[in-house]
C-alpha cells in the first residue's frame, strides 16, 4: 500500500511533525477535521485554577510571527487534503502578550479557507481569575469551509444541528492527563453536525494529543487519521481507542441534543409562527421557536 493512497493512512496515529506529515497525505481525501493546536502561550501563563501548559516533545513558546506562519502553513495543507465541500473545525483562544491582543483571525484570514462561522466555546470556568480584564471563560471554534466551484455559502445546516446555536457550553475535560484536552462532546458535535448519519468517512486531527477527536470519529462510525509528535500521548490515544465503549455515555448524551420536533419549514407549511414580526402580539417566544 502506497502513501499516495488514502487507505494507507486510515485508522492510524502517525508519530511525527504535524506540517511534515500533512504534506505526505493525498489531496482531496479527507471529509472533516477537528483540532486544537498548541496556543503558543509561552509556557509561563498560569492562573489560580489552571496550571501552565507544557507539552511533551513540543515547545509552546515560539516567536509569535513564527507561530502564526506555521499555523498558516498547517491550515493550507489541511485545505489541500480536505475534499471540496468539506469542513475543518479549528479550536483556539484569544491571547494577550504584554497587553497586546493576539486574535486567531490575525492568521486565519491569511489562509485559503472560507471562514464560515466563529463559534464561542463557553468553558464555564476561567483559567485566570486575576482582575486585568473580565474573567475569560471562552475559547473560539472556527468552522472553516472548502468551497465547491466558488460557492462560499455551501449547503444549509440541518435544523437539528443549527438549533444548538453559535455558543457551545462544555466544561473542560477533567479526567485526562494530557495538559490541554478539549471535551469529547466538542468533536462529536462538529463531526455529527456535518456528516449526520453517514458512516465510513475520513476524519483528521493533526494535533491529536490524547485522541479525543479520534475517539469521536470511531464512536460515530468513521475512519480517522491522527498526527502527534509525542509518543506518550500516542499511548494515551491508543488505549482510549481500544476502550471507546467506556465513553459511549458522553457520546449518547451529545447525540440526544441534536433533535428538533418541528422545523421552520414545517411551521411555514402549517401556517404556524415562523419568526415574522407581529407588532400586536405579546407572546413570549422561546429561543428555538423559529428553528
């Protein structure tokens, strides 16, 4: 089996540098990706509640211009390997360095991707409770899209996924020895919202860490490709993938949130309320009444 064939890469965690490995994966071969890269926090940022992050075999204190250029290169390689019409979800946070705000949009707009949406991840907990600014409890998830024939809009999202809104509330993962894991519900939501009940698609996480995205892919019936530079994290991920049944409860809890009893189209067809302004109405509406 040759590296130029996508089947060579399926259901593996490749130990190596993210960018170098991505360059070997064939173009237009992956359906969806989810990742959270190291944030380049300098290994000196810590608060009362969260310890400073240090990774095995990887530095998190690059010069900022070097870090951003690396992220642009990684994202453009991912653009190459994702199929037209495919999506990539990129989790990052806003940072400050000596009072200067560093925003992911600073480098995302320099990539080939169409930025389809900025989603707020409400972590419901602040890493630092000092009073330099309002406690930051959020991170960002960028839904990146690879257009087909220059159609930047793409297909409409199914109502059962769209109703979850652009603010996602998940607590951080607490039982994971990796220094910065996101919760399993996050990649499940990303993947399931795009692929629905489809199976056997290809999911990638180029900074797979303890394997959370890969576990989500396996629980949803898909193939996965993981890239990770640190062998101890690969061991963690491999063990989790062997025992995905242990995380099925989290999977089921997330899937049950993707339910809508009556769509906008159904309401319109039946002459029911569709969100149109009614100046004489005193009715209090639910958040999801016009879904």
